[in-house]
C-alpha cells in the first residue's frame, strides 16, 4: 500500500511542471495583447470581451465567471468601462486573488494620465464615461505606462520569472520607439474630424489632429433630431476630413449622415482584432493611424 501511495505521489510530482504558467484574465483584447507581449510562454491568457463587441455594454456570462475563477491576475481597463460585469465577476468567481486591493487585481487605468476626468462620477442621462475618458489604448504614451506597470505586477506575482518579464518589456519599448518614429511621419497634424463617440481624444492630443464635434451629445447618449441638424450645418460650414466611427458603434447613423452631407465615413477598429490585420496592439495602431490619413 505504502509503495502504491509513493508511486501515486511520484506521478503527481512528475506531471506538475516546476513553474506552472500564470493564468491571466484580461477584459479587453488590447490588454490581452499587452499581457501576451510581456508574458509570452509564461502566461495563459483568457480575454473576456470579443473584438467585435462594443466594450461599453457587456454583460457577465457564466464562461466569464469561470475564467475569473481560475485567474491569478485579472487585468482590466478601469474608469468604469467594465461596470456592467466586473462587480459580478468579483463576487461570483469567489476568487480571493483578484479582489480589489489584492496583487491579482490590475486596473490598467492607474498608470494613465486620464483625459476629461470628472471630480465625481457622473452617470446622469446615461453618460458611459463617468470617471473620464476610458479609451486610452489609442495612446502610445499611456500604453507604454501600462506596459511598465504590468511588468511590475507580473514580476510581483511571479518573482521567479521577473527577469524574463523585464527583458520582454525592454523589447516592447524598443519596438515602440521604432514604431513611434514611423507613426510621427503620418501627416495627421491639422486634420479636422467629427466623431460619433469620444473614442479618439487621446490620439488627437498625441498626433495633433482636431475633433470639432460629436454625433453623440454625451458619450452613450443617442443624438436628437435637433442635434443632427446642427451637425449637418457644421459639416456644411467646415472642411471636415472625416466622420470617425468604429465597426460596432454608430456606423449606420454615420452612413446616414454621410448620405445627407457627403462627409467621408472612416471606420476605425475599436480594439485589437476588430478588423483583419490587427492581431496585436502594434498592428492595431498601424491600422488606426493609416485609416486617418
Ligand atoms: Zn466610450
């Protein structure tokens, strides 16, 4: 019997790798892409939201709760973008590692210089940006800050692979420096756009273009007929280089506006994988910036 037990234990020991992979659960595809760049084969990544989904209006599903249950670290966008499902995941997963305040709870927005920050959360009339603009993944400077924070957090949770994560960060930073040189050559300075939703403010700041009006009067709130009339006047009076929308948000309304005014509709992927050829954050930004030209 003793011998049998010993054999059984040996099998368990042999079948368990010395360093099991870290289970990373990321809410959005761009966060998963960053975690994959930094963690490579040291991490298993599950992404909760599909690239085709509008990230503002996601509801919790049983598969999400299961993914959260297994996670060593849960990485999320923050600024209440995940308010529709994150609180439920914390509660229903019963996973103490990922609860707020624990090392496995990673809010990417902690590392960001937030635009349109509001002193208090304001969800009046359904505003979906109550804590400021949450779409900072279009901003290379902020994504770099998040990547550095993420490296630190991965190292804290998995100290045995700390130097591996730092090496990954160094190659990420080098790749970003090279891309920044290419992206700086894109002639976006002085361009004037209208956007359906407040998705592109970080990019406008960093790349020097202007967004002069929005189809939504407030983020998440559909326009009234009067607002559309005003917008048509603006488009007629101003030379607009394009009306910016994402594949999952405002496309039909933008096309209707284009029919009335002739304004060019530019479809921008909202996240990694939303359109073909955007397999990681770098190729996503390549596509976004080329679309704007
Ligand atoms: Zn938004």
